[in-house]
């Protein structure tokens, strides 16, 4: 960093993308494809599986609170760097033993890493793009989430066939994380310059309080829709007798679909505005969530994976870029404040969904509830004040 040549746009984007693969794709998403085997080999119950996911998002929420509180750009950069290192360590350490308190702690630390990559890293990248005069969109950056899903799915699929034990899989994933740590660390965006005093006291005429409250509530719904599928997609597929063995395929489809659609949502938003684009994305995801509850066929499972993959990254990208552009002097902090509601949903949803599945023996009730929450999110989005949510044209 210090004394080196200025970073190029492709380096900043590649570094941020690699950070998302590491902190979200591996430190968070690897839990999803490894969960069925973890339950079989260790006797982990649905309730405790949901609790581990909830603790992960408690860590994410803690990281979000920290990101929303810290103003000093140097500390934000340091915490982002620490999150990259911790993502590798917490992933590999999960395979060192089956001590339940240790699992809870590691999933909590994994959540902290996710917040570092999603919020601190995305804020640094967006700030760099705006200062460099580039288009302030995060679609290409957030492609790292889709890449992370594909990497975690393919790695877990391969590891389960090469090594018999669940512990070796987590240790091997830590090794995969080192591959993405190198570009993420080398091409970290530099510490942004301090904002002028005149701007430090305000967010530059940001959105209204009503806009923020409605957007936060709709983002809560988005978080609920995101985490239920992110946690239980593979498990839901594997528990259908006719679909056993197809869970990793469904999870890989989620990531493969997410890769090109991040560009699609940016283009749709430019044409019709972020609010309408988000409404479409919410609607598609609600239908995708319902499909496994309505049909136990492979076609329904794969269509659900495609619909979920096509929307969850787009919703995050559009929402965070929208709020970040309206707080250009500290976009990471603005993103963190909005993400508090997203994180709250990610704590409540997996715990409740796991308990519902444990009680009923099926995830159908949890899927119906998730679709209803997404529908409520659409209602909230439709109520956004146009003055507070109009897209910024660049």
C-alpha cells in the first residue's frame, strides 16, 4: 500500500470482489452446503442449526453496529483488514473440534467478518469509485457474493467426495480462503481522506427520516428472505426423497445465477429507477421462496434456486448503493445504519425457521412465512417518498 503505485479500477474491484468471496462466500455461505453432512455426522438438530445461523448474524449485527458507530476512516480500514484475516482463521478453526460453545463463537466471528466485507469493504470501494470519478454502482463489486456461493458449493461438493470427515472440509476451506485473501489484502482501497468540516456535521442533504424508516423496514424483509434460503436451501432439497443428492447442485445454481444478474439489476435500475427495480426483485424472490413448498419436484427446486440467486444480490447491491450515494462522505456508515434492520431479520429468521421445521418436520411453514414477509416488504417499498428515493443518474 504505502509507496506503491496508485491502484487501478480493476484492482480495486477485484480486491473487493475477492474480499466478499472470502468474508461472505466462505466465512458465511460454506455453512449452507456443509450443513446436511454436519447434521448427519455430528447429530446437530434443526433447532441448533438455526441457532448457529442466528449467532452468525448476531456477529453480523455486532459488526454492523460497530461500522455504524465508527467515523474514523483509518479505524474502518483497520477493521476491514482484520476481518479479512479473521475470515480465514474462523473458517478453518471450525474443523478443529465439535465443542458446541466453540462453534457458537466461531459462527459469531464469521458474522463479524461478513460485516467487514459487506459494509466496510463496500463503503471503501464505493468511496474510491466516487473519488475516482467512476460510476458509483456496486453491481460488479457484489458479483463477489455470487462467486463466493459458487466457490463454496463446488469446494464443498469436491471435499465431500475426496475426504470422509466434516472436519477436513472446514480446514480445506480455510486453505481456499487464503487464495482470495491475497488479492483482497493487496488491493485494499486506501484510507479515504477526511471529509471537510462543513460536511462532517451532515450527510450532505441525505434522504428524509420517513424514507430511511420505510427503507429500513423493507430491508428487514429482504434480510428475512435472504437468510432463510441462504441457511436452509441445501437442507430443504436434500430432505425431499426424490431430490437427495441434488442439494449442492441447487446451491451452485444460486451462485451461477447471481453472477450475471448483478449487471442486469443495474441496467434495470437505470431504466426504471431503483424503487421499481427493487419491487420486481422482491416479487421474483417471493415466488422463488414459495416454489419448494408448492412442489417437491427437481424442477421446482432448481427454479427456486435460480429465482433466489437472481434476486438476493441485486436487492443488496441496489439498496446499499442507493443509500451510500446519498451519504458520499461516509457511505460505509450509511450502509451500516440501514443494514441494522437487515441484520435483525437475519438473527430472528433462521432461529424461528429452524424451530418451525423442528416442530413440524417440514420447512414449508417457514417458506410460507418468508414469502409473506417479502410481500410486506413490497408494500413498504411502494410507500417510499419519491423525493427521498429517486435514483441518482450518472
